[in-house]
C-alpha cells in the first residue's frame, strides 16, 4: 500500500490523486457536458469495490450547458451526506454505447478504516480469501 | 496583490487603451447589428449601450486591480405587445456573452408552465431544473406576472418565485434573469413581490412604435422574405398602418407581420387569378397597392381576420 496511504479507497478516475478542487471538478464536468453526457450524482456508505450501484442524489441531469448547476447540486449532496462517499458519473447515452463514460469521487468520509483480509477454510486444505470493510460492521447510515 | 486605489495615480504606465479593448471584444459588431435590425426602441438601445460600456469598463478596471463585485444584470422588459421584448432578450444573451459576463450565452425561454408544478413538492425540482439549464446563460421568463396569482393563496407560483429570488441573489455570476410582460401587469406583479422589484436593477420600458418606424419594420420584414412594395403599394401600406394603429387590438410589429402575411396571401391569389401566366422575378416579388387595399381595414374600418387579431393582442412578445 505504498501508493495509497491512509486506506483511501481508489475507485473511478483520479482516485490516486489528492482530492479535486471545485475548479477541477467543474473542468471535468465541462468536458462531460461538451460530449453531451448526462451527469448523475451518487452516494453510498458501503465502500466495497463490488458495490457498483450507489444511491442517486436527485435525477440525472440532461441538457445542461454549464457546470455551475451541477456543482451546486454536488455541494447540496455534500451538505446532506457530508460523511459519505459521493461520486459524479457521466453517462454516455449514444446508441450502442449506453454506459458510464466517466466516474470520479468528489467526497469521502473523514476517516476511512480500510479493509481486512478474511480467510475461509474450504474443502481440503484450500483457503478462500475475501476482503471485508471495517466500516460495514456497523449498520447502514451509522458507518462513518 | 491588492493595491490601494490611491496608489493608482494616473500615470502613463498604468493607462489602458479603452478603444483597443472595445475592438477586441467585438461588441461593436453586435451593437451595430442591433441598430440595423431593430428599428426605433431608443431607450432600449441606450440602456444596452450603457450596460455594454459598464461591463467593458469593469473589465479594464479588473486589469488595473480595481476590483468591484460583478454588477447585477437581472432585467425586466415591459411594454405593449409586439414591441420586440423577446427579440431584444435574444440579443442580450449574445451581448453579455461577448462581454464575458455570462459563460455560455444561451437563452432559456420559459413561461409559468415550465416553472410551476402541479402538485405539492413538484414546483421546487421543476424550477431548479430550469435554473440549472439556464446557468451560464440567460433565463428569459415570458409573461412573468402569471407566476404570481394573488387570488389563489395556495398557488405554487409563490414557491417558484422564492427559489428564483434566492438564485438571483446567490448565483449572480452564473445566470442573468430577464422578466418580460405587459407594463401594467408587470407593475402589479412587482407591487405584490417587492423582493423581486428590488433584485432587478434594470427596468427597461419598450415604447410603442411610431407609424414611420412601423413602416421601416414592414420594409425590413419584406426584404427578409424577398418581397418589396411597388410605389403605389408603399403609399397604400402607409395608409394601412395609419388606419390600423387607431383600431383596437393593435399589437405593434406583430400586427404588421400578420398584415404582411395576409398581403402575401392576396398577392399569391392575384397572381394565380391573373391572366398573365409568364411571371417574371419582379412580378413574384412585388406587392401592389391592390393587395393591400383589399384588406378589411379599408373596406369596413375593421381589422382583418375574424379571430386572429384578438389573439395577436393577447399574446405577448
């Protein structure tokens, strides 16, 4: 874990970089808008890497011209879920593509406890490995 | 580094060429087209010039480290039907974009339907969505007085106004709101929403056109559609305008446009019914006096179109 001090989860774009500033976020959103992608804001408190479907904050935003509106929405989400993971995703609705084109985290909990390796004894002497987030020991919405 | 304004004693090293800045912004081009394509509207043009000058000076000031808050540019256009409120709003967004006041320079034109929801909790998201779409450009609210219905205190319009007011105050750099509507009703609207009145710095009145201006407008409209008056046609249309202006439901440039549309109809009919089958380009373009004199304005002293005229007065720009 030399490159990722402090157990920060690394999902999506820019996750190895220091947190993006609002200007940097605006610039990224501008790029998405220029390509005609729909922007959605999502949040979760389950950091497991296989947790792909996060909760949406409001509706996805279509037909916008300027990132200012989205940034204000991001700030609303940060206010409401200040201690959650929040990500911005850009969906490319072009026929035949229809998948997220961008996704990056814009907010994380103050303290990210990280993951433990869980070993399971299986048939014979084989061992199965999985990871387990310390945060998910607590029930939903009390994790961070 | 911030300098004290007092340190900025006028010296050569600190001078900025306002002319060069003016040329660089291409704003002259926009103002010229405005002059060319919009007839009359003196007070409106003056105000646009003033706004352009202010923004330009502001830009120069910024170069000299003389910072001031961005001026509030929310506007209210009031005037009778057909005086060009929407047309000017479209131009306004372009001018503001050229001057770098708004980032994208698009115009989002909405009415009550787009802002106000149908049930509790529907209005806020709807209004916010429209505002988000307009960010970086101009939000044009046509017939803004419909937003507020004083006779129904449970009307959702008030909620929409509240959200608008908040954005107008907090997101001043992100969008410019232009309200438009008829003068008397706009006055009533502001009377019942004092917060709205005080947040709008620029109230621009669109005056009615004079007969000469209307004639120029007619000429411009015909030219755009590749028509022209014959000399007798010109005289007849001048007379038509004079008569029409005195009648009820006169909607300035919109009445003129409708009159011209009907005239084209009669011209086509004349050409079709006429004996001459080999038509020249000039024949197809020319509007003769008889096309205009067939109007009911001359025959009965009533405006033509059984229902059309009432509507043209009711609809706003």
